[in-house]
C-alpha cells in the first residue's frame, strides 16, 4: 500500500517537482496550494505519512501552515525561500522533521533523501543510553520524528541487554556520565562484540572537558556530540553514521553476491561453508554437499541467445530457492551451482534435490516469446568427515558421473560413480 504524502506548495512548478519525487518513491501525492485548502483536506483526511510544507503561502505568509499540519500529528518537512536566522529559529522551535532552503536544485535532491529515509528508517533500530529520563526522552523524540525504531536504556549494563534482545539496532547513542557502567566503558564492551561494519556509536557529554571526544573515539566510538546540541547537527550526525553503515552493507553485498542470480557467489559460499561444515560434523547432523550443472547450457545460448541463457540461470536460482531455501546456495560460475544443506537423513536430502531436478525437467521457461526446456545434473556427497575442499571435489566427481551416465540425474559419490 502506498504511503500518503501531503504537498503544501503554492508554486505550481515546484509542486510538480515534489510530486514527481514523491511518486518516484511510490508515495500517493495530494497537493494543496493554500492554507484554506490544507484545512479543508485535513478535515476529511489526516492520515498522511509525511508532508512537505512551503513556509510562505498566499493566505499564510509567516509559516502558519506548519502549525496546522503538525497539529494533526503529521511528520513535516518545511521548504522555505526565506532564510534568515529568525525564520530558522521559528521553524526549529516546532517539531518538524527538517527544513530545506530553496536555494538550488540540491534542495530537491535532499528532499528526496528525506522522503526515502522516512520510509526506510523504520527498519533501523537506535538505542539511546542515558541515566536521565529527560535526556532519553528528548533524544528519543528527535529520532521518532525521523521514523526510527527507538530503544532505551538507563545505563551501560542495561544497554548490553537491549543489544542482545534487538538485532535491528544499528546505532547506539550513549551519554558519558552514567552509574554502573559509563559511556566509555559501554563503548569498549560493545566493540568486543560488534565491529564498525555492524554498528555505529555516538558518544554524548555535557562536560566541558575537551578530552572526552578523543576518549570516546579511541575506545571505539564513531562520532561525538557535546550537550546541548543543535537538532540540525544531531540529525546530520545520525544520518551520516546510518548512511555509512548502509554503504558498507551495499559494498559487502556486491562483493559477496552473484550479480545475475542474486545468490551468494563463490567467495561468499566458501567463507560460509567453512563455518557450516565443521558445525554439522561436530553436532553429528546429517548433511550433504552438492554440485549442480545445467545440461547442454552452451546449446541454450547458441539456440536462443545469451540473454535467454541469463534468464535460464535466473530461473534455476528461483527453483533452488523454492526447493532448497533453507540451505546455503551459490552460483560458483557459468552454469555451475552448489548447495550445502542439512536434514533428517540422507534419503530426505536426496529427495529434496530430486524434487528440484524433476520440477525443472517438466517446466518450460518463457523468454521473448520462446519456450525453453532445460534439465540439470547433480552430484552429491553425504555426511563426509573430509575437509570442505575434498568434499567439493567428490561432489564434482559425482556430477561428472551424472553427465557421463546420460544427464538429468543425481549421482552420489561412492555409490553411483
């Protein structure tokens, strides 16, 4: 279901630009050009997810529309062409999400980022740690305006418990001066568990001593704010740290994901498999390592084209997720895939793979009005105590046997080869 965006703007060109931005982010957009229109709209509909508000309207030249929209509990971003200190202070005195000066095209790029964040921030947890309930509440309210999921803790010990309970926490904001465990100690303890790629920490202190910022950073914090802080600076620091984490996540995903099928790539497969296999062996869990290969894949490319071949690879990945979704899946390269999975016994593991093989063999793949039929061959090794590299070679040997014996079948190493 689309989020509702209220755009309060008397300039038709600017209104059109904001509408385009909103619709590009899948918002359903309603535009009002005067305060009277805003009041009329809000009488019958006030469930807007977010609003953008022009500071000066023909019938509300001094920001009156801001209070009107905020009174309905709608998170609001103020757009203003009037940028003096008095106006800025008037805007910031109200619980707005942000304000954006209409200075150049960058204003609309920034607006797009804010509207995007309002949708995505709900999946990001932020932990606020402070022994002062007033300070906790203030910071929490600032974060809730930006639609973050907010958790609270009174001290460092409670904060560590919150981190165990809530895996969505990506940022910790901690005060320095606290009983039981202060912010520096907490930062040090967090860094024993989470590295900078996983979680960011912002230290806060009201003390005048300038060494506290350095102490926080040296103990593993990513940033520091001195109280009392300006909400604008607060939001900038929060955004910067969250975006840094997101960028790192995207880089790691790109490094570990096959670009075509969105399955883990060879590198990610072996990294994870080296952890999984010893666990299965130690716990005496039935498991298998299997290699999959598309039969006569070169013929698919030669007959239907490489775009069709790419489509077949994507379809195979979908079938693998459908039948083997609980296992570790990967595209190793070309038309070669791999899986490691555990189950109740060897027969169940074989049945899962054979169900995948059968489903593929009776299906047709449609691409550019062409119908493509393809099959896969598989080789598997079960419950081996050998090293992963040896098991992969054994599965590959079994796969070769499946190819030699007519394709579209599964061979088990040590049984069928």
